[in-house]
C-alpha cells in the first residue's frame, strides 16, 4: 500500500513513522509528505529520508475545498491508498473525506472524546485531570469524532509542568501511531459504526 503524510509542524510523529517504515514495522510505502506550511520542519525530515515533498500554499486558493482538491490531485499522482495526518493543522473538507472514506488517519493529543479541538494538552493540564493521553482515529466530517483505533493513557503527575506533560504525550504518540498504521496496512481493523474492532 502507498500512503502520504500531511503535516504542518515540526514533524516528530512523521519522524517516528519514517523510522517505522524504514525498520519494516510498517510494511507500506511512504510515497510523499505534503505541508500547508512552507517552513514546516516535517518537510526536512522527509527530505533527509529521500521522500518526495510538496508545499501547497492555502493562500493560493479561495476556500478549503479548492485547496483540498489540489492536495487530492497530488495524492492521485502518487497513487496514494490512504492518508496519515501528523500535526496537520487544517480541517479537511467533506470532498477530501469522500475521496478517502475510512482511509484518513489522525492522531489527537487527548483521550477522545475528551478535549477535542485545539490546545488539547493545555486543556487537560489546566483541568486538573489525573490521566490524559492520545488517540489515533479515523477522520470523519465531525472534528475529532471518528472511530477510535488506539489510545494510550498518560498519567498526569502533580509535579508535571505543561512542558513535561506535553513531552510525555508526544512520546506516547510516537509509540501508538506507527502501531495503528501497521494495523491498518495489515487489514486488522474492522470499522463498525463508531467502533473499530482489532482483528
């Protein structure tokens, strides 16, 4: 299977995914990395691994769907079977989801359905919860509401700063995202409504 990663930031999850592909832990071809940010460090991770990259500027398009149509066109050029979002800071349009139904994976830094949307780690830290974590899910039209593939809880220590909690969650993300992608690639996931059964 061929997949692409869409990223907007520093690319730490992308780096973990690249390493998993290189080690054979993910038996699929990472064909391209696209970003909506010209200076996203994720693109540098991809270039170092000799993976084709592209910056697609949202300012060149008048709305979200027209931007997504351009992204999908590039995905088709690479014969992409499924898409992985890794720190991608844009909501994808209905058009995008229709092109890859149940084939777009995302990771979110909370135990969904808690703390949906932006700044999830800060929300968890400020709320005083004893446990938070991260979630890999299928992307659907409703934000952060798709079927859940894997979750990993992270204990919030009373001594944790926001920065230390953020680092613990990122480490958990780097563990479960490659695992979830591997399950997807090997056909080990059965989606039934809002539930994902691991076969």
